């Protein structure tokens, strides 16, 4: 027994040692890849990490992708693996639960419920409402005919000339005829075969009531269809936000920038842009506010947040003393967890309705040391400005200090006492280097 167990024990030890070596090699490779990604990010390379610290997964059409079953999927959109309040396509990542009397409240506001629902449910609701109304009124017409005696054998249409019977509605043979007459009355079709007689007051009242109901239901349906086709969410599909935001210097000040654009020729009237920072904040009393909103002061060129939106604009947030990003360096940006929600609001020129487009950026989508490439050029041959949307998300790497805006301002104050330009150039070059390169 001993001789049989010893080889197994030795083999188990070898396997254990082998597994430890494999785990060590895997951990070492993981660490190397993570450090490589960090170096790439610090240099401003636009990459989406796929190793440790994953933030996104591309939506593809595969069976295992996040896009399966998503009705709001748009090509090129990204879905968050970690926490995110607003997706890149503008949908809010919010779920509701434990709502009291939820169905009753939604049914009380039937118009908004049908407008917000998907097209298949809206069309199904209208189809059922029409079919059920036809059936209900057909039953009522049949009851009127039955109580009046029109459905007796001697009073049917083929015997009415001999008996001299005056029916409530002519050419009624049974329930099928009542159903057809219900459809004709509700939608004012009027084929000219079945008509209401003046000898039956209840039939006249029912005809008036069903006609009024048919007009109201058709108007209700037309209003919902028009509202669904012209709602703001549909117009927002043609409003674009850049895939990444960038941080670089403008006039010696670190600035956070992103780009917005409009694909349509019909412009957004009174366009305004807003940006809010979602970040964890602790109060003086020790309360932790995990979803704390802070408004960011933004503007385009020298026009503020209200823009004349005729071509893509670069929206800028100056990182100054009033900015919540004032103390954030490139290293802090890499490790911090926050989200910047951006909103574009305005009035649609063609419909006159208000619209809002949303997107968001988290720390891994902000490129430090990059600048947006120009997309608007003047074409002399066509004598018009051309917009190249193929370069809408393109950026160029530029020299940018890796320190925070606070540290940069302090260095600028120190530089005021420098006497030689060489010392200033040396200091700015040191700021643009990685910490590892500075140590070497």
C-alpha cells in the first residue's frame, strides 16, 4: 500500500508546484500588461483596456454580447461593466423597484404610457382597442335587433316584403351582420346596404354614440402616433458626442474638452450645453454622498454655454480654482472614479419641439495630453464649409504637464522669478515626463 501511495503523493506535489509556477507567471504577465496600459494611458494613447480594471465591453452582434436583447443598441456604442449613470447612447442606467400602485398610476396617464412604450406594444394596444370596440358594439346592436324582433324568422330581410316588417337596421341577418354594421358605423364607411331606420330610437342613439366614439379613438391614435414620431429622443439620435474627452492646455490653462455635432441640416435653435460631475463626496459631518452632482462651467470659444450650432463645436471646461478637477493630476485621473454627464438641449427647427441629447465620460475615456483635430474646412470649389465627420473623434497628442492645475499654477508663480528662458523650458519639459522617466 505504501508503494502505491508514494508515487501519487509525489505526483500531487509536482502538480501543486506546477500550478504555483503557472499562477505566478500569469500574475506576473497580468502585472506587466496592466503597467503597460498605465504607461500607454499616461502618454495619452487612445486605448480601451481589456485587462484588469475593465470598464467597457464593446456591443457586438454575437450571442454572448451585451447587445443581445437590447432595443436601444446603436452601432459603436459601449456598455459599462462598472457603475455608470448614463450610457454613451444617452440612456440612463436606472432601475426602479418597490413602487406602490405602479400599474394603476401608469394606466391613469395612458397617453404618456403609450408614447413611451415600444411601437409593437402601442400598435397591439390600438388593434385590441378597435377589435374589442367592434365586438362590444356588435353585441349591443344584436341586443337591439333581438329585443325589437328583427331576428325572428318572419322578420328577416328575405321575408320582410311579405310580412311588411320595418327593422331597426336593414339587411341584418344575424351577429355577423351586426359586426359588419358596427365597423361601418364606427369608421363612417357606409357601403349603402345597411341603414338605420327612423322607427327605432334606440338604434339612432347607438349610432350617434358609436360615431362619436370612433372619431375620438381615431384622434387619440393619431395624436399618439404623431407624438411618438416627433418625440425628442428620435431627434437626439442625430446629435453626436465625441467618443473621448481630452485634457490639454489652452492659453496656459489646463482644460477639459469634448466635441458635439449635428448630422442634420435643420439646426437646433437656442442650443445650450451643460456638464455635471458625478462623484463621491464626504460632508463635514461624515455623510458619504455616493452620487453627488457638481455643475461644471463650460463654454465654446468665447460664447459661453449657448452656442450657434451650425457645425461641430469643441466644448471647453477650464480647470481653474473653481473647478472640482483643480487638484486632479494625470495619475489621479487614472485611479479616481467619477463620471461627467454632458447634455445638449435646444429646440428642433423643423418641429418646434424641445430635445435633449445626453452622453457621459468616465476617467478611462478622458485622454490626457490630447487635442481634437479640426473637422471644418472651407471648400473653394464648392464655396461652402465642409465637415469631415470621419475625423470627428480624431485627436492629436500634444505636450501637456502631468501635474494638477493647482501644481501648475504654483509652478507658474515660481517661474515669474526666473531670469533665463532655459530654466522655464527645462521645468515644463520635466512636467511633461512620466514619473518613472523623471526618476531616471
